[in-house]
C-alpha cells in the first residue's frame, strides 16, 4: 500500500492549514491504494447496488441513532441548524438539513459569482483547452464530463467544490440567470476524495452526474454539474427550469461525499485571488455557500 499522505486544506477564514477528517479513511485507502482490492473496487464503486442499499438505510428510522455520533466525530456546529436534531426522522433528514439564514450570509452584487456549496474548492482560471487536474489527481477532460456541450467551455474557467459528510449538503445558484437545459448521466460511484483522485478513476468523466446549463445575467453561459459519489443516496435537483436568483436553492445530495463543478466560458469571470493562489500551490480552500468565488470580467 502507498505511504499515507494526509489531506490538507486551507481554512479561508483563518488562513491556517488543517488535516481533513475522513470518514471511512481506512477503507477508502484500501480500496484505491492496495493492489489486492481491485475486485472489491469494481464491485463496490462500479455497481450502484451498495450505494442504493446505503441510501435505503440512511432514509430509514433505523439510521437515526448515527446522528449524535456523527455530529461529535465531525465537530458539526448544531447552532447553525434550522431545526433541532431531535426533529430529524432519519440520518438523511439530518444530512440534508437546512440552515438558519444568518448562518450563510451573502452579498449578491451585479458582478458577483458566489460559492454554490460548502466544501473544499479548487479553481482553474483558464483551462488548457479541455483539461483540468485536481490535487493529487490525473488529468480530466470537460469533453468527457460534458458530452455534446463541452465545446463552448474550451479554454474556459472551472471550479470544483468537494463536499464532505460534515458539510451542509444543499447547493445553490452562484448568480442570476435562466436555466436553458438539464441532463442526467448514469455511471459508477467512485469516491471523490483526493485519495481516490490520486488512484486514477475518471471521477468527472465516468461517475453518475447531472448538469444544468444556465444563461447568466452577466457572465455568459455557465454549466452547473453535480457529481455523484460512493454512498450518495441521490442527487436531488429541486430547480430545473425557469429564472433563478443568486443563492436560490438548486438541490441537495443525500448521504455521501459529493462534488459540485461550475464551468464558465472563456474570459467571462475572474476567480478570487486567494483561491487562485491556493489552487496554484496545489491546495484546496475551505469555502462556504455565499462567500465570494469570482467576479464578472467587464470590458
């Protein structure tokens, strides 16, 4: 097995680096880094049956007992919850919890592009044609990720927001716009953790995912992609048509680590300087919904 390398993330609010707590880390490392696990990797991640079984369990009242231990293990802030933890009928009720409005303040100015989710973000200010390379990962292609619609985003700008089980799992539109197209793509459910990305599965080009094209008010066309992952009970999009405002809820992930990707056309937006610097150094940044992600480029 490869030598263990910690997953390090920069806290945007403090500027300090911390080691990420990974639920099931031992099993993820074994599945993706141990040569003896190749058959298990194919059974678990290339077939959806186990994730569906997990989804059933976490939707059932049987899972309610895991709420307290998860809050404690992952140091989740209960004061942000819109509802008390006692009100959740299952673990997934807790997992897709709403937050108090004041827990995620935002300023949606005319040229602002806001973070669509809580998570660990990497930004790519300008793609090399169609390629992006996450931390410790292999090259990935927007042509594979977005079959049939990718040409308009060649040389564009892309951000990956990786959600962990501790995070708020609802995601939101980063700016105003009009939805023009939505599509679901079936596929396997590899982990989106950097441990898995470093092992070579094409998470962005193979995993189950959904995309939504949005004609934004000020930043050209944007594609918003939800990438499924191991243990995800479902990708649930609650808005798939019509006009949207910045920070309108778009949907949510049920249990499991998941990822949101937003892609913009070439020359339309500029990512925040701190995110660019951290990403260039190969480090993810802990970000929250509604915090500044980018700004519109004005001529």
